[in-house]
C-alpha cells in the first residue's frame, strides 16, 4: 500500500520499530507483508552461495536482513533487497556503515512474494538500475524463474535447466536455477 503524501528516507527511518517491512520509491512508502519461510529459504540460498564465492576470492560482501540503500533523493527512493552484494572497493568506511547506505549495491536479489504486484516489481528494477546497480535478479518462486536485469535492461529469463552467472559483477560465479529452488522440493 502506498501513502498519499511524499515521504523521505528520514520519515521511513523514524517509523517505530515493528512497523513492518517497507520500501520507499519516489517518495511513496510501499508496505510489504512479512516474508514467509519459502521466501527466506530462497534468499538464504543466494546469500550462502554468493557469500561463499565472494569471500573465498576476496571480492566483496553479502548484505542480508534487508539493508537500506538510498538510490535517489528528492523524491527519495530507498530499497532493501532480500540479498545484496557490494564489491570490496565500493564498501563504505566502517564508521559509515550504520543505517542506510547512500549508494546502490552491485547486485540486488529480490525474491518476489505472492502479494507483490508486477507494477511495484518493475518500479524496483528501474530504481535499482537508475540508481547505479549493475545486476538485478528477480526471483519468482511460483514460476521457478530468475529474471536477470542489467543497465542495458533485461538480459534473460532463466529457468530450472539454466545456469545463472555473475557477469562482470561476480566474474566466474555460476549457480544453477535448480539450486535456487531446491529448498522448495
């Protein structure tokens, strides 16, 4: 549900704890239902596999628990992907890691919940890419697909027989789409 008035990052950050999950897109707060177990299992698979790959190679860090990324100001856009990857050379200094980060992740993974509308998903993809994100993976559990977006826009819809790769963002990274959905068996 979107609010009628324009909100800021500061407004969202001032919400009482326990207010629920939300994204801020062009000044509109979009409340989301709590993630379910399936959603969390899929996000956890991505975090574990990408995290192990990046850690072994010293490439960057995985962020989970819906970190806030400020992608635009006036009107404000702040998104909190299910899983985010940030390359080591783009990590903010340690003393600037509290609160939302004023940057886009290199990779944003969004696991789509049954209640999310396609218009909101499209707005998120556009916000990530316009904000500087280099790779966006939209995971649709019901369809068992992962749609890959780059700054040049859609690069493919991957199904269970396909293999995802990290492209220039995570060179050498591969993961089968079947592995993404293995927890749903």
